[in-house]
């Protein structure tokens, strides 16, 4: 009997639970309800009313046909799937008033925050698919700058570089909307779409279980801050396959909450596979963190390519205040084509004011396997642990890297470099400090 891959099986199971898979599923085209795809008319009210109607009638497929349909935040309900046809564009409004405040997690902290453009919350059997496009209008948000947002809520910080942003659970903020947020959902499939110009994070998978993401193209201009491709946040059993990403932050980031609030929630991200994907420009290929407080474990990244000056295809980042355990992570069978670094492990990443005090139990990074990684880079990279919590048990197998500069390792124990062959043009191939 022919074996079926776990990725295909999970996709089939996810698809089977969605309205699109049911023979009785009915299609509801937004133009039939009065939607106008002229690229100017605001369709939020019309589309939301149609979503509500479809849910009341037992579910079905919301169809976006050819045209450009402007909308603010949409809130999907149980039984309602989304299908965007070829040559159809669902495009986000750039009016902050079109995005209400909702309870969510933003940057690792639960708080009232700006809703996403497309919101799927507390649903089972969710599908977003089609050959069309979702456009977050991030380029327009950026052109308008902070002046397009009400000033009284402190949201001007949203338009500054990421290290200058701040907020607190008791201080809600109005900022640029994420493109898609899947929150507290089960059996989700997101497939075949083109996602572009996210105003901030593109696809946020939060507190969800059994998610298949496949055959997406995600692009954003290289000057849009925090335009992450996919953020997997305290979620389990996630499969990402055949994704092409070119953005201005991490292409994929795996997260689990930040500092005291992340430790309170204490929900890990685990059982995650990313495969057969390509990461162009971005601050990382697949990054662990920096929000690590709930833990990240059992992640495998395989058969991927990174190019176009990607900052760090293999990336771990956290801070002493985070806590949490990042463990049992494998990167294998990857090609690096002129990226800035091959590897970045940094447990004191972006230590800029205000600096939170260290957690009672410092973060831990351990049990990492890096296998069959080859290519050309500017620098092999860095491995920087904490003096009181060194990075532990990292093994390189069958890796061969050509670089201008070498590998700097500090505060690390049990690092097996026997399977790492380096051809370094300038300076020492490997520099060690407090490595055992």
C-alpha cells in the first residue's frame, strides 16, 4: 500500500472539515449582495452582512469575483469559508476607523488591539483559498505615516521602526492592521492565495490547532516595518508547505508570548513543519522567537532555499526577560544563496530601552540539529548564549558553508562542530569564548 505523507494527510483532514468540502455547500458571491469591485467603493458593510447571512443559513462559501473590492475589517463566523477567484483582489481600507479594537495577542502580550483585515476566531473547519489576492495596502499606510492614525492612543509608535514600539495590556493602541488573524481555531486550511503589501504581520496563526498553509506567495515592499510573512504563535500541529516569501521582517517567525504575560499564558508552539519553501529578502528565514516565553518545541524546517540577501535563514532570538524553553528544533536540507548569515543564535537580541528585568528562570535554547545546510553567505554568523544560560547541545551534520567572515560562538556548551565545513575568506573560521 502506498504511504501518504503526513502533510498531505493533515491537509486532507483539514479540508474535510470545511464547508468547501461538503457537497451541500452553497456559494455566495459578494456582488450578488451589492458588493462593488471598482477599487473605490467601501464594501465592509455589504460583505459583513453577507457573512452574517451565510452563517445564519447554516454556512457556505463567500466568493470574491473578479475586481478590486475595498473593505475594512471582516469577522468570519462558523461555517463560512472564503474563496477569492483569479483576478479578484480583496483590498484593505486605510482608514483606521474601519478596524475596531478586539481582544487578541499582539507582539506576545494579550491586550485590546487593532483587528486584522480578515478575522477568523473560535472557528472549526476554516478554509481560505482561491487563485486571487489579498492586498493589505501596506504601501499606502506607510506613505500616510503616523499622521493617518489618531494621536490620543499612542499609536504613533506603530509607524516608527520596530524597536521603538511599546504598549501595555491596559493601554490599547490603534495601529496598522494585520492582514489575516486565525485565532483559537481548529482544522484550518489556507491555500493558493497571493498575499501582498501587508500593513504589518501578514498571516498570524494564534492559539490554533491543526493548521495547513500551502502554495502561498507573500510579498511586501522592503520598507514596510514588521511585515512578517507568517507568525505561528502558541499554536500546535501546523504544516507549512510550498510558500514563497519576500518581505521586510522574518519570513516566518514562531512565537509563544513575551515576558510576564507570555509566562502567564504559558502556551507553547509545537509540532510544526515548514518545508519546500523559498525565502527571499527578509530579516530571517524561519526564526524561533523572539517571543519564547511559552516555549517552542518539536519544529522541523526542511527542503527550503534562502536567497536575496536574507539576513539569517536559521535564526534563534530571545531576551533574558522572556524565559521559556526552545528545544528539539531541526533545520535540514537547505540551500543558502548569498544570504547575510547562515546562522544567528542570539539570547540577548535587540536589547534596547526600556529593558525588562530578567525572568526568574532565564530562557533556554537546547537540542538543536542542523543537517545538510550548504551555500554561500557573507558571514557564517553568531551563536550568543547567556553566561548563566548557555546554548546547549547543538549538532552540525554534513554542512558546508563558504563565507567572507567566520562563526563567533560565545556562551555555549556541547556544540558539535565536526559536521561543519567552513571556507572563510577573512579572519578565523571559528572564534570561541566560554564554549565547553
